[in-house]
C-alpha cells in the first residue's frame, strides 16, 4: 500500500511540475510569438509600400534584400533568387530572408547567457552580450565591402544595369541597419535569456507603429521611393536599439546582469564564435535548401506557374514559422537556465512542456490551413490556375507546418544545451543528402513537378525531425547540466586567472 501511495505522490508531483513548466514556457512563448510577428511585419510594410512605387523599385529591393541578408553565409544562393522576382507572386518571397537570419550567429548567446543566468553568474550575461556585439560589428565590415560594389557585381553576372544601381543604392542605405542589427540581436538575446520578454514586446509594437507612418512619409511624401523604405528600416532598427538599450542600462531588472566593457569581453569572443558559427549554419542550412528548391522550380515546364506556387508555399511556411519560433525561444531559455542551475530533470520537463505547446499549435494551424485549402490561394493570387495548384499543395504545406513546429522547439533545445554543431550536421544530412535528392528525383524524373520538389523538402524535414527527436530523447540531461556548469565556471576561472 505504501508503494502505491508513493507512486501516486510521484505522479502528482510530476504532473504538477509539468503544469508549472507549461505556465513558465507559455509566459515566454506567447510574447515571443508576438515579437516575431511584429518584426516580420516591418518587412511586410516596407515591401508593400515599395511594390506600389514601380516595378524597378520592387525588383531592385528584391535583389538587394536577397543579397544583403545572405551575404556572409552563401553568396551563390542569394544570386539564385534574383531571377525569381520577375513574377508578381514572388513579392512575398523577399519577406523570408530577414526572419531566418535573425536566429543566426546571435543564437550562440542563447547558450552562453542562458546557462550563465541559470548558474547565477549574472555578470557573465553582460560580458557575453558585449562580446557578441563587438564580434558581430567586426563581421559587418567585410560585408559592407560587397555592398559598396554591389552594382558592379550584379552587372557582371548579367543583371540589368538600372536595377543593379538601384539595388546598390538601397543596400547603402541599409548599412546603418546592419550595424544596428549587430547590436540589437545580442541585446534581444540578453533580455530573452532572463525571461524579460515584455520590454521586447512593447518596443517591437511601438517600432511597428513608428515604422508604418515613417516609411509612408519617406517613400511617398518625400518621394524617396525604395531608398525611403531602406532609411525607414534603418531608423526603426536603431530606435529599437535605443529603447532596449535604455531599458537594459537603467532597469532594476537588469541590475545584476549589467557589466562594463573590459578585458574579459574580448577574451570571451572566441567562445562566442565557437557557438555562433554552428548556430548560424544550423539555422541557414534548411533555408538554403528551400531557396534551391524554388530555384529548381524555374527549370520545370511552365516555370512561371511552378515558381509562383513554390514561392507562395515558402511564404506561407515562413509566415507560420514566426509562431513556433517563439516556442523555440521559450524552450531555449528554460533549458539553458535550468542546465546552468544544475537542474537536469527540470530542463527535461521544460522540453516536454514546449513540445506539448508546439503540438497544440501544429494541429490548430494545419487544421485551419487544410480547411481553407480551396480558397487559400486567393490570398496571394487571383489566377485560378495558381489557386487550384495551391489547393493541391496544401496537404504538403500542412505537413511542413507540423514538422516546423516541432523542429523549431528542438532547435531551441539544441541552442539552449549548446549542441548547435550536432544540429548543423543533422540539417546538412537531412536536406542535402535526403531532401534535395528526393526533390530532384520526384520533381524531374517522376514528373511530379512542384509537388515533387516540395515532397522532397518535407522528406528532409521528417528526417531532420526524427534525428533531432532521437538526439533529444537520448540526451543525458545530468551530463548536459554538468557540462553547462563547467562551461560557465571554468571560463570564469580562466578569465580571473
């Protein structure tokens, strides 16, 4: 009888812990979803306004946005997209680029700051944040060199001279935003890992409200056209930096984690890069495969239809990803905090709670999309052929929604645990050894066309999700907690020494 009572008590304790983790995860995930959506809408506003200026403005912004957001990761992939924006349906496609890169190199901070906060090494958060800002600013300089000579480069590869010059001018006005992002991304991770999401939510909403009228004034009233959109984005980025910077400097919530610029900041740069580079690769590998997929659609019969439909599918997938990205951020924060605190069982519970939330979101969104499959295409095109094609593709989009929801959480777990390099290897194998080959065979050999290409990516996503799930389920959380605390305290002893 005593054993039964003990088992019942243990079950109630576990259930209570799970419910508590659901509450903690939800308090982080819900506002992070809103933050992601607001940031995404900044791009939507700019593109919509530029689209009403001229075809030249839209084309140049498409090319410049593609190149400026991929530079430093894969120049060739960005070039592939230049030719796809000739079709009207591809306007939404350039909205995809910025969002995927937001979780790039700055993702290394989710490990360093999150685990340091859990270990109550509060000062390390400020040190790592300064280190990341300096590191990302240094990365900006070689990127700028390409932007300065962008017009010559574009003409060299056969682009229209007028579009190339406009693209270069647009990119030059984005340089302030580039440096602003180098500060903003580490700053948001600094706050996220402390579960200080409300300031980011407030500032993101305010920035969106600021961006809409400013962009409209600069683009239309002052007649700056696409350059006005770039200037508005730069102003919005820096205003966000100022708002969050003021909060971080003067809020009592950040009092323990503030630090001054010191020798330790520069010593920590090596550790940041060791985590930041695989973090960026892990995020971008899947995106690159999606871009290759859309490129391949231009080689199919009736390329205008195929490319338009694939671009719409990619836009829907990207728009949805803003939601599970918030769950992934919550999982990263909770897991890193608990590992740093030496609570492996709570960290594991946080993973299950995040996956539970993701499952609800995946079922809800996929059900809504499938229910609207006959009319979904009308949101992007009035062409009945496109609408009918989207209806056929919707079940596959729903599968992508489900896999993206879970992989976003598991990728967040990877960032929180510090095994981004494993995630990078998984993504490389899933999409480049499985997904893209299957897409090529089904799309071109089996003549399934665009449907076959998307099936290939879905297959890659399933492989990715399978391996991420296996790695997560087989993870020794006690060992991960030990590693996390060693990472935090060994680094502290080295720097003090």
